[in-house]
C-alpha cells in the first residue's frame, strides 16, 4: 500500500549498520535542511538539471558555512539526457562526490569524496530485476514480491565477494513506456538534497559513502561499485541503486560506457581472423573458416550454438573478460540500443507526485 501526501510521496525503509569510519575516509556531512526541486515536472533540459543542482550546492554552502562556490558548479555533457540511464546516474553521483573531496567543513572535518569505481553488470542485473518486479506487481519496498530482502538479492549474486551492501529505491508518478526524461537527475537530486525530513539523509549518505579503510579493490583513488535499474511503465517510474563494497580478491565486470564494444554480439555466417568482443554476452552460430585465428571475448557469457563450426586448421580463443578494444570483422552485429525520447510528461489531473524513496543498508 502506498502512503500518499499530495503532491509528494515519500516512504522510508532505512536500516543501517553501525560502522566506524577511518581517520582518512570521511563521508561528507549532510545539509541542515532540505531544498525541494520545484516544478520538476516542467523541466526537460540539461540546463534545468544544472540550475537545480547548482542552486542546491549554494544552499548547502550557506547552511554549512562554506564560502560561496566551494562546492563548484555542476557541468554536464550536452548529450547527457540521451545517454544510458546507468551512465547518467554514475556521472551525477561521481560529480557530487568529487565536489566534496578534501572540502573542510567548519567545525567538523575534511571530507573524502572518492569516486565510485563504476557500474557493475551483475549488480545492475540485480537492481534491474527489483525495479521490474516493483513495476510489474505495483508495489514499493526493499522486499521483493517473493519475500526476498535487498541484502539477500545483492549478496547471493556475489557469494564471498562483498564487504558491505546498501540499496536506494525511488519512484515518481509519471506513467508512460519511456518514463520521465529527468527521472535519474530527479532521483539523485532527491537523494542528495531533499532527503532529511523524509529519510534522515540515508539516501545521501549512500550516494557519498566512504568506507572504513577497506578500500582494497581496483583504483586506490576510487571506492565501491554500483548497479542501477530502472523500470518506467503504467505504474510510474521506478529506479533502484544497489551498492557493493567489493573485495580485492574477487573479479567484477564494470561497464565501459566510453568503449566501442556492443553490449550483445551475434556472429553468423563465415568468420575470419580477428577479435570479436562484447561487453555482456557473445553468441555464435557461424563457421570459423579454415586457417583462421579467431578470439571471442565477452564480459559475462559466450554461447556456441549447435550449428557452430570450427573448420580444420583454424583456432578459437575464448575468454570471459572486460571489453578492451574495438571489434574486428564485418560479421559482428551489435544489438541496437534503445533511446529514451526527450518528452515531458505531465499528469492531467493536478500536479504529478514527486517521488517515493527508500534506502536500506546491511543489517
């Protein structure tokens, strides 16, 4: 059941593990009050996003006695709203983390703002599954329709390969197949700047989270991996952010948004020497011709169908790894990416509901 407060909906389910922060990693402090994004349902441009985030930064500076401009200005790529929603979320959250790195908050401490390592495929699959579940079954909770908890969903996907986990969920009332063009900026803004009264800043703290000295994976100047899921539709627009503090001894598949490899690759027909790569999965029904030297590389899965052939004198090298270079060969057919049209949706009966948000951390 949804609890509705016109015109806003906010629900909090927040469980936190007491955790000592190290002396060198300090999560930035919270503002002293909320700042709502007014008339968000009319906004539809990159400039609108920058204006609201920058006004919120100036507000935080005033509340925390920081000099005006200390947190800088949000500057987004011109094509920001046409990018994959996962990349949008990563860009916004990392820019908010960067803005507070090494900022000295009067009377408190010098904050840490290490960026997130990136968006991870399996974790995004977990997040997307929960977003789809909430959309399909018209509910809003960290508990799945089958009774599975957020912690169970996340940790079961990474057995022995996590240190802490957390989850943020958000919902807005715009109902359409494509959702609302500013769903991701609105969700991240609400997590960051309009979270105190409803949610005790739990969403913000997850977005800016700096762990207690167990930064043992990947780039030492980055910290933590995330997964994002989004499910727009007839029941509104759901967004899920799952966080994992990874272990240095484990392997993870991070999305390379700037790379040239497709997410999914299908190979058919005659295949000649070259390296064929996909970020997620590669499937082949083709024939590697005689004497050819071929490499298949995919982040998660490689499938050789029953009519796949490897002719005499040819070689095939298979590896499950991250996409690192361009695809070679004209027999590669990447799946077309879906693009969200730039459309502003406004409800006909009164103002649309702003958001429902909830956060959950490791118990």
